[in-house]
């Protein structure tokens, strides 16, 4: 049977007998009953075949385990238990029937019995009765399969609604009257129009009011993710951050902020007129962004940081009202959330964890106590917790989807009516309903651990294969090269150090201690890292290119990551991000073995092109067209030239210094933005920005950490930022097409960098600010 979308309904019959085919034939009469004739029946007569069907066929709606009474009961019990475990690892709700010519239920183990939907006796009951029971189970399963919002939207769309407010909702006839419109609909299908519901309909309810199908879906998500309340957002985590900020009294109050934040957090600080005090994250020699050291969360250190800031003279309340922490980091490091929540609870009544790329943590035990919604409930000292997640980054939702999860606390209770005002302020009254439905579907798909477990297993396999290839290459020729993976080479198991690649996947996927960073370990390159404070996310894999180690030491030979990334992108393979000598790969749901196998193959091909010095014109034609300097150059030539330039310009060391220095806060992000829109800013040449107040956030990629926040000034102590940006500017001039990605920098036609600064006359006119600056001895 297939539904209106062509979805086939499969019924799998698994035969346990000496002659599976004969036993299967006993069910033919049941299969031929009219009520079951439209279903597709598939027989599995071997254990391996059954397991393959269970894991590969998502359209199975029922499983019938058919048992021969002549077989030994202990053999049958073991077989049935294994089959059921495999089924439940994929699907908790799939109906399972046990078919036998004689009663056997009383002889089954209790953990098997509780998973059986019904037992059918093909000798006692009529085929029509049994067929009816199977059909009912399938019908109920399929009816409850879809999550609430998507189910309502799908049913409504299939009714082909007609609206009299715009042409798009009139069945798309106007699109078919034009070749461009026809091409659009041929690509996206007509359902995109029917499902694009206009306004509020009684069937689908009002998304803004969180009632009906939208409310039911959000309530279901809250239970799944461990929240008291969940809100669906269609503007991504960027919009979610602003919603949370606007629901809290931040104006003129102090907010503690992770400096390695997303730019939308800066927007949140801007629109709410908050006074930020920044935590500074660590980074290792590779430029990988680390965690905020635990001492920065200490109450006394926070008070001292506030006392030393300009804002201590501008605010009456010196107690932070809110803290924002990025977890996990862009490079896959995860906090001990339980520890930092307890520490921050002494300083603030609210904490938001920006979990943009970390929405899956709830659904695998390896992440226990390392995400916001896993904190203990009913702790009166615990702050109110928010988690903002980009549902589309790892889970199976459309782009721009996001969720806000809230765990309420008596210390700062959330008034949801007030929160909903902030929600509606930032949302649209004309949402694209398929986007909301995709959040509904993505959350429902995570109900169970199978998908996340598969992603972790794929990531582990990729890690092992990459290291195996490298080991083989080096064994054959110790001077040869290949890529490596940022992970421990050995792990401690039962008191012994064991090579990472020799540890079984089942152990690596469930033992979080094997992924924790310990202070004495040298593989990660971080200093002062308390044991177990940080954990490496198995799903986020960092590929290390030759040329730079975790201590920041450059070698004579190197393969810059920018070149590898350009090559991969030319093959339509896009990594999550890259540093100077590292490339990040995210194993999202659906990252199949074929896909990551292709990535491994392309990295091998890249090595061959490098070793053969294949002409740039042949493998990177877009880069070749940028400048005459690439004429006659091979891939090895290019790698050597860029690597030597990195050494000459000292980019790696300057990047480290630039990220470590403290800038001077002069204005809040909100005050800086007011200057921006009031025409009180100007573009200033890079080499003239010392002692100027910057009007925008300046963030180079890599490393991805904001060097300057809006309203900050670069003084003598932080001049390493200018040195680094000048080195990056020079690099971009020498290698067109390989310019660093820069946010907050204007680049003119000659490649010169300019930075938007606050006009000096504006600062001098601000008498209250000037007095504060003199009081602090800043000028």
C-alpha cells in the first residue's frame, strides 16, 4: 500500500524455522485477505537479512515474527530477543506480532513479552480475523507516526485549500502560466504552495498563541528535550537569541558574555542596551577555540572584573542579571555544564546556553550533564536556564529553524505571557508553515537514540579510517605525509593505554571519559585544563593538516587548510569551517558512509595532486583565474608558497597574541550602534586605529573569536590585534582568492583594510563619558 505521497507500507515477516519458506507460506492465506492486499510483504528467512531490513527500510509498518513449534524454545527466545532489540534501537513504536501454530507467550521472557503488540495463532483464529488485527495495528501506527503539527498541515494541504488573498494561494495557476513559474514549481512541487498557509486557519491554529497543533507540538518537544517550555522559532538561533534577550530586563544592567559568541549575541546586547562584561575563552596552538577557564566563573573574580570595568561607574546594580555561554564551541568542545551552572549561580539568576550546533545532546547518554536541559530540577539555588538551538544544524530540519528551551527557576521566574510578547515582536504574522513543520518532524525523529547513535558511529569510523591511512603511509615512508585527526592517540582502558583506533566503537560511543580532556594530556594543546572540565564531541571532527602542531610550532613542510578547503569546495564538498591548518567536519544526521567515504577519497586524491605537483590551472581553475601569479604554479608550489608566507608573516603567533590581549571598553554595543546610525562613525585606515573606539564587531575567520567588540578601543596593550590584521591584509594581497574571511573590515579595491570607528569629536562631546574615562585614568 502507498499513501498520497507514494509512501509504501511494508510488512516484514521474519521466519524462525528449519524451513523458513514453508512457514512463510502458512501466512499466504492471511496475506490474501482483501484488507491486506495493498500492503507489500517482505520475507526474511535469515537473521542477517532481517537485521538488514530493519535498519535500511524506514517504511516498515509492522513486523511479524513467525515461529515453528518444533524448534527449541531457548533458541527461539534468544533469536526473538535479538530481533526485538534491533527493532527497538530504530523504532520504539513499531507493532511487532508473534505468530505461532501453538500458544507460546507464557514461555517467553518478560522483556520480550512487553514489546509484543499481539500474539496470533494461525491454527486457532480465522485468516480474516488475524488480517483485521494486523491492519488495525498498522493503521494505528501510521496514524500516530506523524508528529502533531506536521500531521495537521499535511492533512490540510492534501485537501487543496483555496484562498482569496493572493495568487500564490490559488493553486499556483499563475505560476504555470509562465515558463519561469513552471520551472520553479517543477523543482519544488505544488505542495510548497498548498502548505504555505496564509494567516491563521482553524485547522492549524495560531502559532503565536502556542495553542492547538503548534502548542501540542511544542509541548511534546519540551518533554523530549527536558524543558519546562519550548518555543519554535523560524529565524534561526540569531532570532532566538534576540527573543530571549528582549524578554529579560537587560537595559542598563550587567550581562556576563562569552567572548566567543555568535554575532547575533552582539545584536542581542545591542537591542537590549545591556552592559556586557566579557569572559575570554582559551585557544590552543592550532587556533582551535577552547573553553572559558573555570576560574573566570568564580564569584570573586566576576566581581573584580565588574569593578575594573567602565560600567561600574555607569550602573547602579553591580549584580549581573544574565550570563551567556556558548556550548558546545564551534570546534566541538563541551563544558561540564553542571559545574559551571553551580559556579555562575553565585553571580547571576539567569544563564543562557547558546547550543546552536548542539541540539542532539539530549538523545545520547555520552552527553549526560553537559547540556542545559540536563541540569537537576527543583534546585532553588539554580538559575533559570535557557537553551537556544539551531534545529537545522545537526537535526533534520529546514534552514533558519530554531528552538528556545526554558527551565524555570524561582530565582528569576519566567512570565510566559511577557515572554510571548518578545516572541511575537521578533516573529512574523506570515510564517512559512513548512519551516515550522520541519521542526516538528525533526524533534519527533529524535525520539529514541538510533539516529544520533548512527551519527556518532559514522564519526568514529571516519576518525579511525583517517588515522589508519596515515599510519600505513608513514609505515611505508617515514618522511611521507597525510592528514591527522585532533583526538587522543591513546586512551586509558582498564588501567592500560590502548591506541584509539583499537578501542571498539561500542566503547568509544558510550564511555565519555575517553573523550574528556585531562590537564596532563598533550594531544589537545590547552593549558590549565582541569581534568574532565572539557569533553570533545565525537560528532565534530577536526582534520589537522601538516605544518602546525597543537603547541603552535610551525614545521618546514606544510599543507595550508585554505588550499585543501578550496579543492574540496571545487568538488562540491563544503566543510563546516577551516583554520589555517585545520578543517572541521560535522557528522550531521544523514552523513552516510558513502558521503564521508567520498571525503576520504578526495583527501587521498588531493595528496596525489600535491605529490605530483598538478598544475593549479587543472584542479583549481577559479583560483587560477584570480591572478597571473598562479601561472605555471603547481599544487605543491602553492602549498609551499602559502606555508612559507604564513611563517614569514608570523600569522599563527600573531593570531594567538591578538586573541589573548584585553581591549578597552569605552562604549556599550548599544551606544556604539547609536553612533553608527547617527552618522557618528567613519572609516579609518587599519594602521591608524590605535587608540580609536571601534564601532562594529571585528571578527576574522579563522580563528572565529571576535577580536574587537563594538565600543571597544585598541590601546598599546592590545596593539597585537593591529599587527595581526596587518599580517592578514598583506597575506590577502599576496594570494588573491585566499583572503581571510573578515567581519567588520572594509576592503578597498587595492586590498587595503579600513575599520569603522567612532568619530573622535563625538566622544569628546559626551561629557559624562569623558568624566568616567578620566576617573578611570583611561585618557
